[in-house]
C-alpha cells in the first residue's frame, strides 16, 4: 500500500471535503428541482383539464359546422385556419381535404384548446356527405337476404332517432347504444337519466332533462331546464330555460336562454341570456347578457357581461369586461374593462383598469389604469398609476347570445286497427269464442277465414294449430283443410304454438309462417324465432327466449323462400313449405317488396271510436328484436333486451316510459329493406299508416346530414 507523503495529506483532506460539499449541493439542487417539477406537473395537470375540454368542444363544433353542407360548400372549404366565433381559446386548423369516393369528403383537422397557460391539441378525422348527394345503388346488406332484394333508393347512410318518445322517459339500469351512426333520443316530454348509459350521442326533449349518473352525452337540447349532477358530462348543452351543474358534472359549451348555475366541476364556455352564478368549480369563459356572481374558489379565464360582475374567485383570471359595475372581493385579475363603477375588497388588478365610473378600494390593488369617475379619498397605497380623466369613455361591444330555438318532436299516431289490411294473418275470436284466422295474400293458402283446431293425436306429424273449416266443442278439427295446413309449429308435435287465454294470444314454440301477424287483444310472444311483424290491439309482452325479426329486416330469403338463417338452427317443418306473403315477395325477380308495416317488430294499441286502449309493450327476459318497436302508450324494457332497430312510444294513454335492466340498441347491419323512419307510428300523426318522416328526411327516406367522426387522437 502506497503511503501519501505528509506534504500532500492536507491537499487530500481538502479534496474530500470539497467533493462531499459538492455532492450535498447536487443532492439539494436535485431535491429542489424535484419539488419544483412536481409543482409544475400538478399545475400542468390542473391547467390541462380546461385546455382539453376546449379542444374536445371544438371536435363537436366542427362536426356541427360540417353538418347540412352542400357539395359547393364542401368544395369551397380548403386547408388553413377555420375561424370560430364566440369560442375563445380554440384554434381550428384544417390540415387536408380529400375525397375517398364520390359520395363523401374526408377532412383532417387539428383542434387546439388553450386555457390557464396550457394547450391541448386533438386531431380529428371527419367524413362528410354533402346534403345534395343521393345514393343510386342500394346495398344488399340485409341479414339472410339473397341477391336481387331491394329496398329504398338510398343506402343506409344515416340514422333516425333510435328512441322516439311522446311522453316522459326514465332511463335507468344499463342502457347502451352500439353500431355506426349517431345515436339520438328525442322525447316530447321530460327525460330523467339515472342509470349507466353508454354510446348515446344526443338527447333532445321538449321538457326538462336531468342527468344524475356518470353518463357522458354528446349534446343535450331542451325547451326546459337541463340539470347535470353526479359525474354526468356533455359536450354541448342548449336550454330554452336554465342550466344547472352540481357535484362533479362537466360540460363543454353551455347555452341558456335563462340562467346558468354552476356548482359542479367545470364548464368550458357558458353563454347565457340570463344571469350566471358560480358557487363551485370553474367556467373558463362566460358570455352573458345578464349579471355574474362568482363565489367559487376556482378561477375564471374570461368574463364578458352586459350586467354587473361580482367576482370572488382565485388568482389568474385574465379579463373581466362588463357594461355594469365590477366588484372584486379576492383573487388577482389581469384586466378589467367596465362602463360602470369598480369596487375592490381584497382584490387585485394586476394589469390595467379601464373604468368609466368611479373606483373604490378598501383595501385593494390596481397596478395602472384610467377611470372617468372619482378616485377614493385618500388614495390607498395599492392604487398606483391610475389616472382620473373626466368624461372618460370605455368602448365595449355588448354580448349578444344567440337564443336557443324551440325543439319540436313530432308525434305519430299508433292505431293497430288501421293496419289490419296490411296483415297476412289476422287472429281474433269468432262469435262462439273460437280461435279464428283470416288469411290474405299468402301463397299456398287461399284467402279466407279459417278456424284453428287440433288434429287427433298422431305420432308421425304435428297436430296442433291446424287450419280447419269446422271444429268440435273440444277444438278438434272435424273438417280439416286439405291438404293439411298449419301456420306455426311448437317445441314438439304435442305442444301447441298458438293459444288463447283470458284475452291474450300466446305464441310459443319454434317459429311461425313468415309474414305480418295481427291480433285482436293482447299478445304474449314466448320462446321461438319468428320472422314476423307482430301487431296487437292490446298489450304485447315478450317472455322466455324470444327472437323476433321484422319482415323488412329479414328480407327476401327468410320471408320469400321460407329459409331461416343458418344460425337460427330451426327444426324445419314440411307443413310450412311454400308459404310466403305474396304482397312482399316478387319471386319471379327474386326481389323483396318492403311495406311500411313490415318495418315493425312489434306495435301495440288501438282506437275504438275515440277511445284508446292497450298500447303497453314490455320487453323482458332474454330478447333479440330486429326491427322497430312502437308502443301506443307505454314502453317498458327489463331483463336482458337487445333491439336491432328503433324504440318508440306515442303515450296515447299518458304512460311514462321506463328503460331499465340491461337494454342494448344496436344499429349494426341494418339492411336497406329496413326503413324505420317509415314505420307506422314513427311518422307524424297525420300519417298513421306510415310514410316519410315529414320535414326531417330526404333522399329515399334516409335522414340527413351524415357527418361522422372517423377517429381522434391527442398530439
């Protein structure tokens, strides 16, 4: 071991001390940097939330901007900045425009939201179909259809309202919307959403809208008051009355003809004709024709008011512009411009004050400015560089909020009796109380009235629910139709597929002859797979494992060739061979011919004179329903319900609609033969037998516009 010379030992000790001191300095600096970095990250997270909200609000604003544009409009839109009025802190940059095919334009857009010294950028891709574009080649996408089937003259380019209710609606349980296109709900009444709802793009209602769950909705439009509570959120809210937020509720852009009351978490931009009150959370930008009262501990970004502003928030509010008086009771404001008086109590104007009236500060701080009224006397120490100029004028453009216009939800009339002539099989009791069916437009059965009876027990074939011209007191055929004909088949040859008890027709088994079924009375649709549209003058209930496919939804192959889809795995019955509805099938051309009633999976309720009865549809147990469900009075979903179509209710008995349990509305794979907007009860009340949805649809009955957000991402 080498010994350090004595004259070098002092130098070595000094080096050790220096290195130790240096390491401690580095550690201290590192700790300071870590603390500062943590603080900056916390501030960045806090600031990024309003910036991201502005960017996502921009995604919806651009989608609305592209809506209802003609080819000429979309051609004129070029790459570059797109100016957005009334949305401070939002920059929209169109990066590119292409035309993937003749029917649509594709836009790539960057949306930058800025708030609290932070910026969030979302890139979105939009597909926009021009309003004046018409599809001329229908797609053959119907499940189970064969080549040659046809429907409307346009492809399924858009979506009607998936849920359309004339009356109040309670959305509870678990309700989900799946599939392409916008999922919209329209209600001629109030909406109360308290369950777990996913995939819903918009709600429009003539009454109040209340969200009390963690649902996130694209847009809410109401003639009444809109209330968001819990963790509910919406990108846009438009109300002809008031908007109220509480709890952890969020909203992007809020517009109210009345007031905005904020006690929730955050609003990006609030536009109000009435007053704005903020007792909790924050509103990044306020534009109001009324007054502003702010007692929340959080800060605003910009406040524009025609009335007075009383602000008691935290620091970093950038600008207050007011035609009325301004009073500050805390926090730091960068700029104040007012045509009224200014009063400070513990408040600070860090930048400049331009006030047409007087200034009071007890205490308060103003860095600089000019006023037209009196200065406080004596002038406090915090008032520096403020000039008094007699007659000083402050130019302020008044806030002009575009009023929310009235929402109109057209109501359709539901009357099963008007659809009797559209049915292929009409079920009712004869004068002796026997089961009776009137057959019309069915290949393989002559038009006429038949009794429904049972054959004597025969182990080689089914013997229940056969057509007869005479039956005995026990319901056994004494004069069967020859050759023997049944129109449905049960679970076994010994189980009936069609029964009647206590005013209710009972379906159960494996299936029915394809076509439109009409029942006088109530209907209970049980186990089985049915390629039928079912109409009842009373109520309709589904039980067990029921699968019902509306005839328009099914299309040519299941309806016209009586060949079920392979996945249904039905037991074939030779008794149904050759039966098909002649009014729906052009077998010479292998073409399906849609009807308005054929869009229905279920319709319930009818008028006798001026008296309405029935009309309640209850979808329960395990259901798969393909087509439109239209209740004349009440719509109730429970259990495990999946609807590939639309839901509607006319509330002609004054009932409240209830969607609970597990309900899924799926638009995946809608065939071109299925046009729900033309279903009876869905069009306006003047057209009870179906037809175009007056004033809202064009291009072969499909809804426009069609603007789709293809994908989004953060940059």
